[in-house]
């Protein structure tokens, strides 16, 4: 579903669990007023378009449980308003971009169950989940002390290192009057 503002600008794109397939087109970067992209639990494949980094008003990005591959785009560091980033359950590889540390509004980063590797950057998110990435190097890597977590968070330690889990995360779904599938090739 597509949500538009009163002046006709696209501000939300939500199509979770719709059986969508194909690749996410780079033209998604033309939606410069979009605040929410929720495309989780589909069958979207290919690389995550770097053009998402042009979406300066984006607050919520959920591309979890698809078939995205390649690296997390470094252009994500341009998403200064991003609060929630969920990329769990894809086939992403490479390192977690250190530039994500500049996203000071982040509340949640969920990168679990991918094929990420390398060192873990120090990220400002209150919730940071990296479970299921066996190639991440955590020894000697500084992570936030468990004692500094908000009371609403739970910390769990596993072989991948410390990550933070909130049992249920409520992210608003946006509804609209029409659905535009032109973002899928």
C-alpha cells in the first residue's frame, strides 16, 4: 500500500507479506518525501539499491526476510532521520558499514541471520541484533556495556557477541487508497 500526504507526496510504502518478487528498482530513490518503507516477508532479491540513501526523510526501513544479497549500502549513512532499520533474514554479506555510527536517531538495527563478516562497528542504536552472523569478529571489539541499556531492553550474549533484543517492536503500518507496484522490476 502507498500512503500519500495531503499534497499528494508519497510518504509510506508498505507491502509486507504480499508475495512480491523481483528486484527493488533504483527509482525508489526518487521518493524523496518517503518516511516509511515496509517490504518485509516477501521474495525480493538482488542488491539493496544504494539510491535508498537519497531518502533523507526516511524513518523506518524494513526489508527483512527477503532474498537481498550483496553489501549493506554505505549510502545508508545519509539517512539522518532513520530510527528503525531491519535487514534480518536476507543473504547480505560484507562488513557492517562503520558510517552507520553517524545515524544518531537510530533506535533499532536488526542485521540478524545474514552472512555479514568483519569487525562490528560501534553503533548508537538502543537495540542492535547481530545474531546468526557467524563470520562477525567480536573479540576485542568494544560494545555498549549491558548496564547502560534502557530498562525496556533485554541483553543477550551469544557466540556472536552482545546484542540487544526487544521482545515485540511495534512499527506503524501505513495504509493508503492505492498500491503502485512500479518499484519492482
